[in-house]
């Protein structure tokens, strides 16, 4: 295994584990003392401040990056994506987030690459997409049967996955380094958040226990907003969009297990079966098999 491939695989693994941790932290945050807007402030404001020196060099409009691609980049990987996830986390458990988002991202990435770049979906990739759809259907049917109110959260997770797939495709060929990309996304997200805060505010930041705010600042801002974004962009740069999305295969089960352990969420047979179907589907649909490093 060459060094280029090894770095990409390690980055993809790190991105998957950070993604699971972020999902669990988000679910805990919006169901205890903080709301989506408060967590969004920490998620984008903290890394924006940390990366401000780099942003001054890169600029809000990086040279050579078309405005349309920049828009897709920020909308898919920035504030709109984050608000969809955080809003959905109020309605549906973390396990739902892991399954619906992890399964939908490779699905939408493959479809986007098909229409935007003409990449064919055949053989193992097609079989993988069908497995993903089967896993989502099994899990969705079980959710509707036992907890009808979760459907809104599940829908928001799928929309968030669509946005993240758009971001994944937009970063490929953008010419930005992972750190530059993180600086631009977090800066634009913070700017987009300002008018929302002027209207709705974020009062829970002042009333929530300081320990909750501190933990979310570290988890959302530093680990997810900074390290998670950078490691995923490194994976895309080293492996390509398809292989990078392969990391999502680890998310459903790790999020479900973590949520059961840390949040006390139920872990039923349906969740395990759906996680296995989605994980296998993601592994096949990523298109990574059969490629050379």
C-alpha cells in the first residue's frame, strides 16, 4: 500500500468516527439544554475563529473557484446542512441519523456523479445502491410502525445527506486544500448564521450549564467543525469522492452502538439488520472495489 492511499484511508476512518461522535453529540445537545441554533453557533463559529488567519490569506472568494461551485460547496457542507441535521435530531434518535445519512450520502453521491460527470452505475455499484435502498426501506418501515413522529427527522436527515453529497462532488476539483476549504465553509456559514441570530437569537447559550456549552464547543467546533471537515476533505483528495464516501459504511453501526451506550437509545434487531444492509450497500456503491490505489 502506497503512502498516498494509506493517508487517505486513515483520513476516511477518522472522518467516519468523528461523524458518529458528532451525530451522538448533536442528538444529546438538542434533546437536553441546547437547541439547533445554539449548537450551530458553536459548530461554525469556533472553527471560523480558529481558521481566521488562513481565511485572510484565502479570502471569502478563493481565486480560481467559480461562484457556482463555491455556492454548492458552502450550501452542501456548511450551515444549511448543519441546520437540517440538528433540526432532524430533535425528532429522531441518533441511530436514525447514522442509517439515513450514511446510507443516503453514497446514494446521492453516485447519482450526482452520474449526472454531473457521466460516471456509469453498473455491477457492484448498482447492487450496492439497491442494498442501501433495501436497508433504508426496512428501517423506515419499522420506524413508522413504532414511532410515527420520527418520520420528520428521517426526512431531514435524507435532505442533509443530499446536501453533503453535493458538497462532496463540489470539493472534488475545487483546487482548495482541506484547511482552506474548512476556513471558507465555516466563515461563510458564520456569516449566513448572523441574520438568523438577529431574528431568533440563541438564548440557551446563556442559560445552559457552562459544562454543556464547553463540551459542545469542543465536540462541535473543534472536533467536528474543524478536524472532521478536514479529514473528510483529505480523504476526498487522496481517494476520490467515491472511495471517501466508503467511510460512511462504518457510521450506521458505530452511531447505533454509541447511542445505545451513551444515550440509552434502544438497539433492536431492526436497527442491526438495517445497519448491516446499509453498510454492505455503501461498501459496494462507493465504487472503491476493483480500483487501484
